[in-house]
C-alpha cells in the first residue's frame, strides 16, 4: 500500500472544514498525515479552541502563515515539502467527501503508469440552484477519462482540466516536473496539468471519487473570479493561447439554458444570462489586464494580494 498524505490550505475555516476532517477519518485507505497550511491563525484558533480537535485528529500537522505569504502555487509547494508520502491529495477546506471511498478511488485512477494526477468529481450541494447543479454535472460528468496530448484536438482546453479541490498526485512525477508554479493568481492545478500533458503524462478524471463542493456566487463574485482566470491565461500564453476556452463557456451557457427550459424553470434563465455576461466581461478584462490602470486591475481581482 502506497503512503498517502492529504494537504489542505485553509483560511477562515468553518463547519464544512470540520465535516471534511470527519470524512477523512472514515476513508477505507488510511491517511498517514493531514497537512494544513492555514492563513491567519486567529481564525483557525477561533474554530478549534475549546474543542477536542488536536486529540481527535492525531495525524495532523498545522502550519500557520500570514495573509501576505499566501500564494496559490508557492503555498501548496510549501505544504508538499512537509510530506514525504508517495501520493499526496490536494483538497480545499470546503470540499466534503461524499463517502468513505474517495481516497481509494483516486488511488485506483493513479494505478496507470503514465498518469501523473487524478482528480475527483464535484457534486453540488442540495441547496444549490438548478443552474449550479447543471454546471457541476457539465464539468464533472459520470464518465471516467484519461486525457493525454492526443486529445488536444478533440478536447481543447479541457485536456488540461484538473482541480485541486480534490486531486491526487504521484510525488515522483510532481517533483520531476518542478511542482506547481510558484507565483500565480489562479489555475495552479491546470498549469501543472498542462505541463504534465506536454511532458507525455496523462490526467485522470475519476468520477467515483466524489466530493460535495459548489458555490452560488453573485454576479460580482463571478466577474472577479473570471477576471483572475483571464489573468492566469494571459500570463501563460505558452499553454492557453493554443487552446482558447471561450467556446467551452458558450457551450455551457447554451446547454444550461436548454436544461432549464426542459425543466420548466424559465424564471432562472435571466439570472444565468446575467451571470454569464459578468463571467465573460471579467474574463475579457483579465485577458487584457495589461492595458488597464493598475488601480482598476486590483479592484477587479478576487486575489488582491497577488498585485502587492
């Protein structure tokens, strides 16, 4: 049995994080260590003080960093440095395993020799809107897949799709490829996946490794998220210029509208139109951020520390 660690960056963790920790204890494959890189100690202490947290989870390592130190790439690389497991699983604090088989199924997907990373399926919470539920099923379908360079013409940018919400990495390949990019506003997972694909490795999608993870963002939040997405693509033309993603966004929009029409939920369509418009505007602004005044760029971004 290969050794497995789980790595979770946290910031203002809440009850979902505690639910995640409980589910990790129940996994059929033992987790040797859970490494938590927490931003802002007072928020973590506020959640765990007066509880049996440290006693209940005796396989945890908690490292605190200041807010100014956080970066999507370098913080995760730092966390990987605390692990010497053969496999490490990246998760986010709001991703809750759907059952006890998540780790087991991720490891099954990594059994193929040429696979560098395997990511799991994200399910919408029951309280999510119908549009959000459809989006999760669009991006995370029920069919397994291993994506390689041979799929670029067929899948385009989806060849590189991978999510650190729930993704397992082979440590030896991760190290050989240089890990995550150290300074990035967003997309550290897809940037790594693209490098792995160009190096001849496969990216496995394992729908049997399931986590509940969804968000009902406001239009403004969508704008800022997609602005950062556009920035990450503008900063890495060696990857994203060759496989534009606009067509995927339009496909999702059209299919969401068709789905809501079939479900006779037409009243939700105007909200989808507004959200899609804000996404596209944010994405276009992010792709062209170098043409914008610095103060406006910072205001548009969801990750304002990146620009400091």
